[in-house]
């Protein structure tokens, strides 16, 4: 097994374990590595400083404990984001790239208020916020670890 520090396109740094270097390369190319913070699948290996410690030293044990805790926390975050996605998909209407248009209709009372989700460009999101339309950006993780 090999551990890499990875960095997503939004500069979130996290670690992940791989069977070997080739496995990392395959998963990175396929977009299968997901940042637990923002859901980005665009990652690169972050610069790493080798940690040289005597076997069984306190520093080694502490690093392993911290790494295990961080991995568990990331897994919990991924699980929570997947559950949030399921709740949104089950209870809201998908409007795709018409999100900004549909959000405005709801905001200005042109249609009955209801939950929607979809895609909007950064400019559209900024315009909606400037108009006072309440929106939220949620990392949209794949539903499984496929």
C-alpha cells in the first residue's frame, strides 16, 4: 500500500491510500478520486515531506492515529453528502441548466414555491444572490464509490 497527500482543484489537501502507484494513476484518470470537502474529482499529488521515524515511536503512532481519524471524518462527510443528495433528489424537482430561471420564478411568486435543484454558472449564481434569491451550493458527490 502507498499513501499520497492529494490536493483538489480547490486546494483542499487530503490523504488517500492506494494499492500501488498505477492504481492511483488509473483512479485519477477515471475521475474516481473525490475530495471529501468539495466533491471535486480533479486532484493532483500534493508535495509530501517524507516522515522518517523509528518503528513504534510516539510520533509514528500519533501520525497513524491522526491519519485514521482524518480518514474516518472524511468518510463520514462523504456519507452525509450522499445522504443529502438522496434527500434532495427525493424531495425536489430537477430543473437542470434552467436553475436560475426557475429560481427567479419561485422567488418572484410567478410559480408556487417548491424545492428545485440543478446547475447554474458562477455568473448566474452571483446574479441570483444580488437579487436576494436564496440558493445553496452543495458538493454533488457520486451516489457510490464506483
